[in-house]
């Protein structure tokens, strides 16, 4: 019964975000952000591109891959942001250019409600705005990585609603939280992510608001509030707890999830995942995995299962050129033969 509910809630919230965006894309502008020398970008830093974008219409920022950071970004207006993805040299058929687009920090303020951020790499993300889609991003931090809401801990008091955090790869080092959701938030959907704490005894996920929390892969403790955790795989951590939670059809490497309700205990990662290959590819379920078909409604457990599975390398849902070849010279008679291979990533 929970799969249709999750799918319906997800679709409704995503539709709400797009409706909130409002203005037809034809009235908005598309900006190219590129700090590679000699490239034809409109801007070379993320903040400059944001500040020049329109306030009312939903402008789009496309970030080219780069070996240099695009700086920090504080969003105070609604924007659609697309990066090239991550782990681009580790997985096949990703991007012809192998670099990601890096932000020192992302902060999405309430006035930026309705924004979409996808395909980016960053040090940390503060999501304070409602109707926000944070999808297919890579966050690698030495502090708390993804923070939804605030209660004066960082910069103010924010209780956003309708925040979708899906298909992200989030890691911390040391005793910090990969995901921190403050109290007072509502309609928070967290699905098909990896959350990894650098300290196995520290919460990888700490939430004081109820959530839809499904098909995530976890390393570290999990502390939630009034949340039904479903279809997740915990491959390291000492405990799962909090208040008023329920647990259905999860799998763990020890006994962190309670027995019953479809939960599976004592399955190490070598039994569940291929455990080899790229940083995110190693979490694909292996042939014969006990997680296959064992989720609520018969779906696979883990980040590659469910209605909206994780996408390798966080490639945004736009076409990507993954191979390009051209001769060093051409002629007026024969022209210049260029071979391009592209792939869509929905």
C-alpha cells in the first residue's frame, strides 16, 4: 500500500514545485556559467550569474564542468540550476568533459522558493526555501552536509515545506551529519540517496521533522521523528532510533532495524551489492541480492529501487554529449567531419 502513496505524494509535490515556478520557460533566459579560460560563458562565478538573473521569471543557469570552483552561492530568487554531474571519469557514457561544477557552499533562502538544483558538486547545502527540488547532487563535506530548515543553529529560523531531496550522494568526514532536518518542517521527501557519515557511531541522518524516507542507502546512525522508514539499506552504523517511527522492509548489516515488518537483518554489503566499481556503482544490487524485490510493494530495496531510482553520476535529466571526435583540420570541399554521441538521462 505504501508504494502508491509514495509515488502519489512525490508526483504531487513535484507538480507543485513546477506550478510554483509559474512563468513559462519561453519568457525566461538561459545563462551559461563557465570559468574555463576562453570559453563563451556569460558568467564565471555562480553568484554573479544568480545576481544577474531575473527576479520574477525562472531563469536557468547551466554550469560547465571545471577544475576550478565557482565560489559560493546564496540564492534569493527562484532559479533552475543544472550542472554536469559527478564521478564523470568513473562511470561510462557520462560527459565528454570529465569535470564537475563545484560550489564552495549553497544556501537557498526562502525567497528562492520553487528552485531546482541538479547535477552540481558542493561542499555543503543549506535548504531553507519551500518547494525546492534538490536532485542528483554530490555533497562532500567536513561538516554537516545537507541541512533542511534551521532553528537558529546556523543563520536564522526557517521551517520550509515541500522539499524534495532525491538521488543525491552525500558524505561527511568525522562526527557530522550527512542530512540534518530541523523541526517544524513539513512535507519533506527524502528518497534514493546515499548518506554516509565519516564516523560510524555518529548520525548519518538526524531529523526532528517527519518525512517520507524511502530507498536510501545509509552508513552511520539514523535518528528520525514520526517517520516510516522503508526500503532502505543500512550497511554500517550502531543504531536506528528516535521517536514515533516505524520500519518496514529495510535491510541492515547487523540488527539495527528491528525484526519483523519485512525487515532483513545481518546482511553485509558483500551479500547485498556488487561492492566494486565506481563510488556509486558499487552500491548496485548484485545478482541474487536479498534486497531484490523485498521492498514495500515488491520493489528493490536501496537507492536503485523504487519509483525513481538513483542515476549513476547524478547526470541531470537533459541530453549529455559523452563522446566527441573531430579531425584537427578540414577543407572547403569536404568540410569538417565531427562525430558526436549523446544520451538522455531522465
